[in-house]
C-alpha cells in the first residue's frame, strides 16, 4: 500500500471534494481520483460515495479515517520541528589546537554553551600530531601541515607575534632596537621541537646573539617567565592581549605572523554539531582571517584529499 494514496484519501475526506484535495496536495483532479481508486482496489472496498454535496465517506471509509486519525497525528507530531531537530547541535566535538589558540577558544565557550546547551567540546592542545593519530578528531587548528587524510581546509588565519619584556627587564638590560641585534639580551625561546614554528623573519634573523636562559613548548610558561623579568619572549599577540606586566618591544610588523589553518573532517562537514563548532571557531579567529581567504575554498591552497 502506498502512503501517498492514504494522504490523498485523508485530503479528500477533509475537503469533501476531489478539487479541494487537489488544491491542498497540488495535484490534478484526475490524479486525486486515480489515487483514491488505487486505494479502494488495494483494500477491496469502496471508501467514498459521490453525492451532490461532494464526496462522502462510506462506512468502510469512516472506519479507515478513524484508524488513520491517530496515525496521521503521530506522523504530524514526528515531522513537526524536524528541521530544527536536524539542525540542532547535540553531542561531542573533538578539536585539536595549539595551546595559545586553545585559550582563545575557552574564552568563548560560555557563549557557545548558551547557543547550544547540548553541545560538548573536547579540546586537545598537547602534541597535535599525536592527538590526530590517537583520537578521532573532528576539527583541527594547526600551524603544521596536515598529514594526509580526510580533512578539508576551511580557512586560514594570520596570527601576529611580537617580542615582549617586563618593565623590570627593560630597566636592567635596556630596550632592544631590532630582532637581529640582541647581543647582551636574555631570551626565553621555543623548545627545539618547535623552533621551526616561529614566524619566518624571526627564524631567519633573530635571536642568534642573545643568551637563551629558558626554553619551553608552552606559550603560557614562556609568558609567565617573561612577566617575571627572566628575559625577552616571542609570543602570539592574542595570547598576551592586555596582560599586565608585559610590553611589546619589537612588533609583528618586523617579526611576522604564523598561519593557523582550520581543518574539518571532510565526511563531517554537514553535521550540525561540527558546523556549530566550526562557525564558533571562525568567529573567534575572524579578526586574524587572511586577506583573500574564502571559507571552504582558500586561495592558493588545495583541499587535502582522502589518502590512497
């Protein structure tokens, strides 16, 4: 039995005419009549009597209408708000990001929770490559190139870096004038595994004459060390913000930027929960969006494809 035939039967019963049912269902009278005949043949009974006032239910039609009434109500209830339910962000989304980016994300989670109270974000900030291998990650914010896999590049953000120092340090060691002339200065540096992630101008010219006094892969540890007056520290500007106890001594115009790439699992791009977190992250990092980047299609970059 065809459900479309039952829908036509209900429409004729409610409208009392073929024309009225046709208008409701956007069908021709001939199609409505053919559907009614098909249902009557399938049930081996007559459902309507044609009278001057229109189409009237037979006793069999009345019984069928009564039985379908409950079913029809249940189907209407099931369908009501279905699009909203599909669009609802419900569940857990795993995100991997550099530590400084993770702190920016955490700052906006309250608003995300207000919009999507049933959404849970799991944030991994340590060893992003290991995280991608060990866990099913849905969204990745990365400075490093993405390993071959099923991720699509969504957008690129340029994160500015500056060289910072505490006022006490400047008072003792003086203000550096250029990043390639740091002789006599003390430097808080990246650990060796992350040295390649510094902005390119810094990698090429900076810090060679300085005395390294501390290394860490944690930008928070480097920030706290700089705030204590231990030395100069290269830090992402969004992390420092208006942090008390630090001031920029050489800005990002000289030191440069790092590109932070937003990747989404290509097989999950249409998922409501993934889309909600992706849009949330895009809003967080919007001030640093690279000029010319188009969401979902970044100029100068091809989306990674599924590994062979």
